[in-house]
C-alpha cells in the first residue's frame, strides 16, 4: 500500500478530491488503453493461429491439431475476458466511485477506502484503489455511523473504527457534489438524490441505500425472500441490487445466465434491462408469465393474456367473469386441484391379468403396483409397474424379462392406463367440484384465470421437468399472481427466489395475493415489509392516500408542487389542456412525462389527437417492447413499476372511475409521479377524488 493511501489527512478538501479524481481517471484510462493493446495482440495471435490451422490441416497430425484448437480456445477466452474488463473500466471512467470511508483498524493507520460499482487496482500494485460496493469492507459504508464498526470477510470478522464518511456524485467524469456526513446514509441525502429529475432508466441508487435496505440486499440465508413494499419504496431496485450482490459473492457457483427475472410485461423488462450492468453485472434472462405458460403448454393452447383479462374487467358488466377469476385465486382452489389430481392419477388404471411367458400375473396385484406409484407422473407410474412385474418374475420364478418380452409387457400395461387428456380432465374438474359454471372459454381461448390451473393439472398428470439450471428467480409485481401460479413456479423453479410487490397496487384485485398468502404456498419463505416511500413528494403522497389509504405508508418529507384536479368543460377542452401541458414539458427541466389512461382505447385515441405537433410523443401498447424517454402515453397497467417526473391522468370522471378495480388503476397511475401530478376530467369527477378536490393539496382548476 502506498503512503498516500495510509495518510489520515488524505484528500481533506473538495479541491484535493477533484485532483485525486483526475489522477484516478488517468490511471483507469492508462489501464484501459494498455488492456486494449493486450486484447488486440491476443486477438491477432488467435486469428493467425486459425489461419495457420486452416492452411496446414492436411500436414498436421491429430495431436498438433488438437493442441492448436486448444490454444485458440484459450486465446478466445482471454480476449473475451479482456473485452469484459475494458467495458468495466469504461464505466469506471465515467463514475469511478460514489463513496469513501476512512477505516482505522487496530495497530494500523487510517486507510481511505473508495467504493464504486467495480473494484480497481493497477497491475502488480498491492493497493486496491477502488473497492467493489459488494465487497465485505464496503458494507460498513451502509451499516455504520462514525465510530466503532466491523465487517465480516471469509477469513473472519475485522473490528475497526470509521473516522470519515463521504458521498460523491460523479457524472460523465465530473464531480457534481461531495457530501461529508457523520451519519448513516439516510433520508436527507436520499431526498436530495431523488428530488432531481429521473433518468430514462431506473436510477442507480447504490449511493443512498439505507441500513435496512442493505440488510435485505445482503440476505443470503433465506431460500425465498418476499418483499412487500409500498409504491416508491425502491423494492425493485433493492431486489436487483440483491441479485448483483449474490452474483458477486457466489461468482464461483452462480452465473448471470443462471438468474431469471419474471416481469409483468416486456416494457418493464426493458425499463430495468440496464440496471444490473450499471451495478457491475452482465445482462440476465427475463421472461413474462405468459411466455412461461406458452412454453409449459408447448405453444399448443390459446389463452387470454393478463392484460386482456384486466381490459375485460375494466369494460365491466360481466359479473360471472369476475366471479370465475375470484374463484380460482384462492389457496382452497389450489388444494381442491391437488385433491382432484391425486384422484385422476389413482383412477386412471383398468387392470387386467397379464401373461408373461406361461405365467399369469393377476389384475389385482398389477393394480396394486400402479397404486404404489399413483403420486408420480404417467411415465414414472408405468415404469414403476413394469419394474415391479419384472422383479416378481425374477424373484419368484427365476425368470428374466428382457428384450421383446419386456417391450410387450410395457405395451400391455400402458393399455391399462386411460388416455384422458389434461384438457379434458381440467374441464371435468369443475363438474367434480359441482361448479361447472366456473369453466368457460371465450371465443375458443382459455380465460387467463384457467391457464395456470390447467398447467398445474398437466403437471400432476404428466409430471414436471424442473429447470434446475436456473439458480435464482426474481418475481416482480407479486400481487398479480395467484396461489396456483406460485405453485407452478415452485415446481418449475425449485431454486431460491426473491419475490416483490405491493398488495395495494394490484390491477386485478379479484385475484390479488398478499405476502402472507404467498408464504402459505411457499412455507420456506421469509417476509419483509418496506413502508417508507421515496418516489413521490409529500403533496402527491397525500393525494394518493386519499384515493386508496395505506395505513402503513411512511412518505418521504420532500415537498413539491400541489397536485391539481382540472375540470374541463368538454372533451375537446380536456385534450387542449393536456396538449398545453405537453407543450410546456420541454421547458420544465424534467426528463419524463407519463400520460396514463385507464384503457388502451383511451390511450390510442388520445395519442391520435396529440401526435400532430408533438415530436417526442410515444405510445405504449401490448406489443411494445421498449420504454422511451420523453412523453409517454400508456395505460396504468403498462406503467406498473415505471416512474415519471411528471404524470397526467386524463378522463378522471366518475363515469370512468367508480369500481374497486378502477380505484386500484387510479392509485397505480398516481403513484407513478415523482414531482408533478395533474388529473383531468369532464362532468363529475371520480368519487375517489372527492377528498382530493376538497383538500388544499389538490386545488380544483377550471380549464377553458
């Protein structure tokens, strides 16, 4: 370690810190350039060797060819690793670190420790100039105030003392601010950070993770961690930080391609797609529940999507449809499906006597063997019965059943098994329940509420092939999945899981799951509740609470503009008002404006009326795969999980928002706003805005 790195007076002033930043950036740039030259040299060697092998393959023996190919593979690996290292150095150049702690260990000098998204040390140097935020020593940045501290490393616990703590904001190689604090990184800093306009992607909030959040991130003991978090509590960001930490800590046993994120839609998947790379990890796999269902049904079953289910509910007027959804969203329904599955497995055998050579095996005995394996999939049950007959012949009659005899035996036993399909069995399930009206297909499609019960019954009848190559699954928007869906996920992915969401943000409250309900299905899980919300200003939080009260919510003490409820004389006036807001947006200093409608038809219609003259206007629909910067028109459903600096919620009349699901949609739309929120309506405003209209926090405005 060099002398400067052990000086207790190291970089005391901001001017000294700026000079040090320039020095560090110079060292990173030098290593970036040197690494580029090494990668280029190895790539050239690899290409030359490939050419040599191709041109001389006729003259080389197999040993020489094998040696050359092995050398090429080794060089390719070195080049790939070098390219990855250069990418990390490129990120460090833009923002080398975000924090610093000065650590005094016993019988040692004060040691400044800079913390960033990656570690960095110069080749052949002993000193680590920048420590990865996931390294054991970095945990003290989040967990301790000045004074006594400790961290746990593989070799054991190290007791020490923190004598300084600093936070930096470095963007595009420039130090924006430096903050000295003797306290844990808590609300004051977080307020300053989140009061700024957001970026296009989810903000990297590593620098402002609180002690309780850090405990969630570094929790590696729980098989399944359920995070119930209020809107804006940072639960998605925390879950992704948790994955980045686990990938770092267990890098020898888990890779990024062994982690899967189950997200609500492709827009949200794209929205978070760059979070993990920002935290020091490569891209990981993602899927949706609909995509998983299609895979499990071999793309042979047509069904509604979840978005179509929500749209159907929002249309209203179909009470039996809602009852069918509610009926299939309970643990009791799952238990009945389990019971029926066992019954189907045990009753599908019609045993007869079987001749094996000159010997006869009685039907009753064969049926008993089938019953022994009644809990297994069809193929396993058949194999169990065949093996039982073979063993009986060998033990009792000293006869080996092999070759054609065994094939014939298997065929005869297979004919004893009924060939009821899982589709037919699923339909019959409701007759068995005495509730045949609870199953109905819409225009030849299975209702979304039937998709995962159908899959689960298929698993019960045919068995499950677990995807053991996946080591960790992140499930977002947990409230929108039913107990049956969680049972399917548990069977397909038996690995560890991080499950997160907010019961108050369900867009289909008829089938919503709480953290406690999920725990009933996944008893190995641990529930963590996060009540503090960092996203919205206090004024926006007050309006949101008047729409749908969450008694546990603790809003951040950050003040901003009062939300407005704008009464428009007619539809044309409402569109004119929204257009004026869109035209004023570029001068606001904000980066994102969300216009969030109740239905896709509303979003489509408003987009047509606004697109002329609005250059930076984007429409999201079920086919969208990307989240765009600027002005976005979307439904509240597609905006789940997203956040915007400014939000407009149009068409908030009582005719539009008056049911339970309408209330949830309005709640979700309003909780997307960070700094500014306005709602527009014609005629009578929604009953859910009655309190907001009367409160000073939401001044009623008359638009011309």
